[in-house]
């Protein structure tokens, strides 16, 4: 291939120069802003700590609710659906129906309880053995004890399953033990709504903290800003270092929040393990995952940039030379 004309090469270099200068200034502003924060470690640490605590509170509550919801992973072992069949349904017919229900994907287990077995359990465990013996005949029907599949263990899923079972021609009564599940879901939903409200309020607090910090930084560098404006610096050029300062505050605050939440989970793991051992089970707490960590860092940087942008937009005009 032939070489490009000299004029084309010069045009390409002229186009590259502004881009290189733009990238270079961004990198320089990024490093200079970090250096400015490091030159005042005490003030920077206090601001970062406030931002970290503000970000850690909603994240910690989110991790808490996620671990609480993880308890429901064992609900499929305790959620019960009792299908009472009509008195005319015989045991062979009930066994055939049980086989059909076992083939369904929304039912994990089916146990058939015959009238004789149910009467024996009633005699042995109810404390009314003498009254049971006085019965002229066994009045109990065939019962199918069902355990829903994992995906159906919710208030809406159990209600759907109840309606389907109640529509069976052999069904007489369907009893679903789901009241406690509905209460638990309502409590978790309330806590999640509270976490969202708290996150919004604390995000506003982060914006105010960053904005006030940037405002003080602008006032301290008022003379420098005036000199830059006198030599023709644009608003974007002047604003850029302050935006990076806000981004650094948000990033460092998010890292502090991650450390606080991780330490809190580690401190709670011991008491939680002791409590779980009393119930002969194990419940390892889960902390902040990789995607959640990225979300925290991104949220911190975004809040830092937004707070800095608002503060610079408000106070930059007051720093213009008169």
C-alpha cells in the first residue's frame, strides 16, 4: 500500500492533538485532585468517614433483609397443604390421585393418610383416646398431605395451588398453612420499603456533604480560579478538578461503607451461628457480593460527581473576577 499524502498525515496529527490534550488534562486532573486530598488527610478522612457511614447504613440493611429472606429457602420443608377428599373417595382412588399430583411440577411431595392412620394418630396424640374409642365408625376422610415445590412457596403461589386443588372433583376441603408466610412477606416488604426511603435520605445527605466540601474548596482556591479565567480558561476546564475531587470522595466513601458492612457481617456471624446451632442447623451470613460492591462504588462516584457538579454550578459564578 502507498503512503498517505503528507497533507493527510498532518491533518491526522492536528486532529489527534486536541484529543491527546483532553485525555492528558483529565488524567492530570484526576491525579492532582487525589494529591490535594492526600495533602489534608485529617479533613479528607473525616469527610470520607461521614460519606462511608451514610452509604453503609442502607447497604447494611439491604444485606440484613437479604439474609432474612434467605431463611425462606427452607420453607418448602415446612409449608403444608392438606387436601381432604370427599367421604366417597376410596383409598385406591386416593392413591391414583396422589400419583397424578406427584407428577406435577408445583408439588414436591405427596403423602397419603388413610382414615385408619388418621384415627390412630388422633387417638395417640390428641389426648382424647377414650372419646375416640366411643365413635361407632371412623368419620375421618382420606387426606393427602402435600409439600409445594420451592418455586410455589409464597403467599400468591400457595393461593394459586389451593384454587387448583379445590377444583378437583375428589376434593372436599383444602387447608393451606400460609398465614405466617404472608405475615413474613409483609414484614420483609415493609423493611425493604424503609430501606429505600432511608437510602434516598442518606443519598441526599451525601450530596450535601460533598457539595459543602466542594464549596469550601472553591472558596479556598478563589484566587486561582480568577487567574485561570483571566487567561481564558473555560468553565469546563475550571470545573473538571472539582468534579474529580467529588468523585474521589464518593469512591473512597463507598470503599469505607463496604469495609463497615463486611466487618459488621463478620462480627454477627458468631452469634448467628450460635443461635442456629441451638436449632441444629447452620446459617452462614452472606455479605456484599461482587456485583453489589460494583453498585456501591458506582453509586458513590455518581453521588460525588452530582454533589460536586451542583456545588460548582452554584458557586463558580461567585468566583469570577469583577
